[in-house]
C-alpha cells in the first residue's frame, strides 16, 4: 500500500489565497496595507533565493515588501540600527532577518532586538516563552506549516504519539511545543538518542528535522503513521547528468511511502508552507498592531 502524499504546494496556495483575502479586507475596510521587511546580510546564494521568493510572494498577496540587502562586512551596530528603524516604522508589520548571519554578528542579539510583535519568524525570546507557556505568541513558520498540514490531515491530534527528530530552536523545539499544545504525547529525539529506530517506530506522527539526507528508512516508520519531512538536503544526481544534483528530505521517501499512512514529499511538502506561514504571520502581526480581530 502506498501512503497519501500530503501536497504542501497545493496547501500553501490555499493559505496564500486566504492571506490575499485578508490583505484586501485590511486595505478596503481599514485602509491598511500590511508590510513585511526582510533583511539579508551578505550574499549567501541559498539565502538570496529564499529572500527573493519571500519578496515575490509578499507582493503577490498584495502586501508591501521592503527588502534590505546589506554587505557581508556590515557592522553589528548598523544592523541593530536598521532593526530599530524598522521597529518604529508603522508601515512595517513584520520583520525577518535572514539567518545565518555572518560570524562577526551576534544572532541572538539581533533577533532579540526585533520588536516581539513584529517578530514574524517567532524566534524572539519573548515569543519562545509565550509559546512554551501556551500564550499568544508569534509561532515559527516552518513548524507552524507542519502543524497546519497535520491538522488538515488528522483533524484532532489529541492523544497521538508524536516523535520529533531534531531539537533546534527554529524547527525541532517549537514543533514539539506545538504538538504538545495540541495534546500529543511528544518525544524529542536528537543525535544522542538511544535506539532512534525504536523511538521512531512508536510514532503516530513522525517529524524529521535533522539535515541528513534520507537517514530515516521506511522500516523506522510505524505502519499507517504520518511522516512530515522537514529536511532539505542536496545530493548528487548523476542520472540527471554530470555534476547535477537534486533535493531530498531526511526521510528515505521511496521506502517510507510504502509504510506510512501519509507523507510529505521533498520538494513540495514543508518548504512551500514555510513562506505561506510567514505571510500569514505578517497578517496576524498587522491585526494585533491595529487592535483588529486576528484571522483564525
Ligand atoms: P540543525 O542542524 O539546527 O539541527 C539538527 C538537529 O538534528 C539537531 O538537534 C541534531 O541533534 C539532530 N541530529 C543530527 N544528526 C542526528 C542523528 N544522526 N540522529 C538524530 N538526530 C540528529 O537543523 P535545523 O533544525 O535548522 O534544520 C533541520 C533540517 O530542516 C535541515 O535539513 C534544514 O535544511 C531543514 N529546514 C527546512 C525548512 C523548510 O522550510 N522546509 C526550514 C528550516 C530548516 P543535536 O542537537 O544532538 O546535535
């Protein structure tokens, strides 16, 4: 039997459509145009692609996009000054500083300089604390996208055994918090976990956020489980020609799809949902800033 493929690309399109509807209403009824500022320091090619996509999709849903590209050797103080300007700019409702930052800049200092209400990445220490204590937070985009796909597929997640492989601050930990908030029984696994295969086999929901190509084989997946593959790894693809490559997840899709009940592909699963959730978070931030009801 083959698993249902969870189509993140199609789901992301429906999220963007809803966001576009909220943008029109904010514009027509309240005369507000939501604005997202994205800051890129340096010229990392992968980050440049992300930033370009974010800017394009922001404009497509009718929001204002403000892109700030700074040279690699930008002093930390200059970046902090830009963040301060964006914090006090009423046209900017969301601020995203693209990570990673160059080594001479303290990432935590910059993230925590962002006004928490505008922190659409949800990485500010206040938002992390609000999420952990079950209060109204800005929720990090990648785990939020995973949660939306899980809710769409399962309806209620209550009582399900969820295993999150990976404990990073941007994916693993907030993912675990969100699953806990939805009343899953949550296990967080990492590089020191004993019997990772056995831990994964107990999962009704298995979220892989490791960054190791195809490390989770199908025989680690419980029959019928839902598998969310966050990993984005580039591997050589000689079948496509010399020097060519392709993207794969942290899960070995070919074997896992035979066992799982549902699975996200890479590409076309979690990735597209991340940017859609960034746009949705910007609407949330805009509504909160203007004391308007937030979209559900
Ligand atoms: P990090 O490198 O920050 O974290 C990786 C985690 O995996 C760590 O907690 C690490 O454990 C754990 N790990 C590493 N090796 C093993 C192993 N052999 N067994 C078990 N656990 C292991 O990565 P991120 O969380 O930032 O990203 C994870 C993946 O998700 C990457 O492929 C990234 O590209 C992708 N990603 C995709 C996004 C999207 O939009 N789809 C967005 C963000 C990330 P330990 O803590 O013990 O070292």
